[in-house]
C-alpha cells in the first residue's frame, strides 16, 4: 500500500508532519483495517443488543453506541442487520455526530447526508422526537439515503435532494444543530478504498475547498442563534480543514470554536504557504487549535477532521424565522399539513385529507387499517401529507417546503388506491412490535427468518400469530413480521400460510 501512495501526497505529509511522525503515519497503511458498527437505539437498547450479539465486540472510545468488530465477522449477513439493529460504520466517522451533542426534540440538519450513516446516528440521538432534515445534492445517492433511514426505522426525517442555496429561504435561522460532513479530497480513505487515491490525483484540493467554503456560509444562515455546527472531513489537507475554519471565523464573528478534547489538536502552524496563502486574524488562528484531528497512527480509525462551531445567542437582521419566531410558526403549523391539511389525528377522524395539489383524498382505508392492525396511532400526532395516493407522516413544526425538491416529506405510511390502503415497508420498519395487534416473531436462528428475508412464503400456524387479547376475529390479513420482536416487514396470513410482502429490492441474496 505505501508504495502506491501518490508522490505529491507523500511529499505534502512529510512537510506537514515531519520525518519522524510521517514514518509512524506511513506504517498505519500496513496495519489491518478497522471495522465498526453502531447499535441503533431507535430500535434496541444497547445493553439488550450486547446481551444477544453474535459478534465479538469492543467499544469505540469516542462513540457511546459504537463498537469494533473483527474482520472475519459478517454483520451485514445476519438477520439483525435486516431488522435495522445496527449500522455498519467506520469508527472515526462516528465522532462528528457525537460532538454535535444532539438532544431529543431538536431541529437538526444533515446537509451532505448520503448514504446516511451520520443521519441515522443523529436520528438515534433524537429518539423520534424533533425534526431531522437530511439533504444530498446527488440524486443517485439519495436512494441509498432513503433506504438506510427506512431500514433503521427513522420516523421523523425529511429527505431533500436540493442545492443548499435553495434551502436558505425556507430554513433561515431554523435549525438548532447542523452537521456538514463536507465533500473532500478523501485522503483519510486511501487505506479503505484505493480508488480514492486515483480520484485524489484527478481532483484539485482547491476545488473541494471552494465547495466547503460555500457550505459553511450557507449553513450559518440556517442556524438559529445559540445553535451549533459541526464541520467534518475525512481528509488531512489543511486547506480543507484548519483554513476553512479560520476563514469562516473571520467572516462570521458571531461564531466561536468549541474546543474538542480527547483527540489530536488542530494545527494553526499549518496555516502557511504553500498550503494556505490567506492571511487570518490572531483570533482565528488561535481558535483553530481547538479543532480535532483523528489520526490513523494514533487511534483505531481511518482518520477525520472535526470542528465544533457555536453561534452566539444574539438575533441579527436577516434571521427570519429564527429563535422564537420560527418556533411559534412551527407550533402554529402543527395543526395543518405542508399543503394545508389538518393534523394527522384530526384528519383520520374526519376521514379525508388534501393532497399536495389540494384535491381531497379519503383516509378511511388508512383509518380502517389503523383500527384493525395498530394498538395506537404512531403517526396520528404528526401531520398527514398526501402526495397523490401516497401518505406520509410529516414531523410537526416544519415550515412550508414549497419550491424544494422533496424526496420524502416524512415517514412514508403507505398508498391509498381505489378504496384500499397498502402499508409501506417503511411503516413496518418504523413500528415497534408492541404497536401491532397482529405480529409474528421469529427467532434469528429459525430457518423461516432467512426464508422470509429471501421473499419466500412461510407455513405459520395460527397459534404463532401474536394478537391483541381484545381481538377475537381470526388472524387473517396483514401481520407485522419480526425477528426476535424487531420488525422486518409485512406478511399476509391466511389458513396457515404467510404470504411474503418483503420488498424485492431488499431481499437477502
């Protein structure tokens, strides 16, 4: 591996690190890769997962739900993965969200979100309370983002495929926390993906620096007073790291760096030619020392840069919708949908909601499904939004999203078509088994669990269907299929057979 490192990269790192530390850095490329997973506490408590984990795990020191696993393990080939109990994630990539200090009920933006590792980590911190807006400019990558959010049972996310500058008017001063896991030259990925070395040689560091500069400026406008931005990259380049933060601080005096402890410190001494030609204030240079560098030769991870930026609590001109105004507007909007609908609870009671084109659509089939299958209405406290025949539960407190490219306006509930309601796979994955009146729970070692994940029809005795004690009617119809009490999809039971409703694109191969 070390022989394949680009010559210009080697020369740069020698200049930055010095000969002695560069030798230590270089040796890390010949060490085994590190592998990690993060327990998804949206679906399972950490202690409960550890009690039944089939893998040999050791804790990632900087991530409360993060664990290392050995290279021979195959967590992606276990039924627990398909139940969304964990997300496979490189250990150092878990640090930015931990430093974002997300709390339940907050409004959080993941600005460059695909494929969704950090988005799902934020969702676990929110615990289905508050609003999570995730965005990615690349339409081809948004599909993976949506799938990962659904797999991990996230209920309160809005998915956008939008240019950040187009989001400014809608979300001016709206968010409590913003994550910018910025596009970068990817030098920290060289050991994990050798293709990144070839891309590094084809793309200019300055090209990425220009994008990062814009993202930081745009995020600052969407942050509420007193809010926090975490900026991160997986590269070692000071042009994309310390220089970005120093320039941002000089342009935005309302922001300060919150010093990060426990990792290598940022390097203000690297703000020099030939890597950084700009002049920065003494304040900015000193603050950069409070940023963090995760080095692969100092810890078990591939490498990251992280800066925590806090905005002061003052409201300035241009903070439209920030602070109290945005929250008051959000509360007022709770009783209507993004297109003027009543709240979910009221809409179900009235039996109709408007679609995005203002045409009425009957919610009676959804209400009937809810009465028959669900012990509660997990989406009724939210705002039901219908786009055509597709129903979503949109988090309360959202501003109007008109004009934005919305991929998912909330938790996808299902489709209403010709007087019938078909529940979505996302609904199944977001439910808890206790919320369903009919459920089947299979042990992970039951061969039927694997057969279900492959899309096969199962033989299931009626006595195996777990039903609400108050329900006396037969088990016929939709049934929430679970693996050890954790939902994985729908089935339709009739006369000893369970018809498989697991989506073809999700099936075990």
